[in-house]
C-alpha cells in the first residue's frame, strides 16, 4: 500500500481533480479484499452515502501494538478514500492515530475542496470509527 507521503507527492504531480479522482479509484482497486463474512451490519460505517465496512485488529509490529485496518465499499471512489485512510492510519499505534491531524492531510490532498458534503461526511465517519477504536485500545492499555 501507498504511504501518505507518497500519496501527497503523487497528488502534487496530478493537475486537476479528474486526474486525482482517477488515481484514487486506481488505489481502491489495490485494496486487500474484505471477506464477505466481515461485511456485516456491525462492521458497517454509518453516515456514508455508500456501503462501507471497516474492521480493526490489534497486532504487534516491531514490539509495539498497532491497529490494523481492513475496509471495503461498494463504490469505487470510496474505495480510493479508504486507501487514503489506510495510508494515514493503518498499522500505527493507537497513540499515533489519536495524535494525527487528519484534516491537514485532507487539505493537502484537497479532498476538503473537491468532495461533496456527503462524501466528506462518509470519510469523517470512517475517521471517527478508527479514532474511536484507537481510543478504546489506548484506554485498555
């Protein structure tokens, strides 16, 4: 998967929203498949215009507990937004997730400028879900 820094660099080379949107869709095609068994109501992210499912799993990486995120959607552009979310948050410690200024990244990528209000609501629904999971894990430790 692409890192957030690589994503920002790539977006700087793309000149308009149409090119960026196409790139996001391409990123969505690279998402790991989510098993159908995980596409349940309990894993659904509410507030999204499209169907979005998101799960997290606590894993160990380099001696630290990190949150591994798996997500999927029935909409191509949303799959691309999931890829952005993964670039920012995936396999980070709960503390790193909670300290991350996600709005700054969305601004750098101009997602705040070009996404419809419904898409933004869905994106922030995913952000809230990840942050909530990170907060819960951080409080347990």
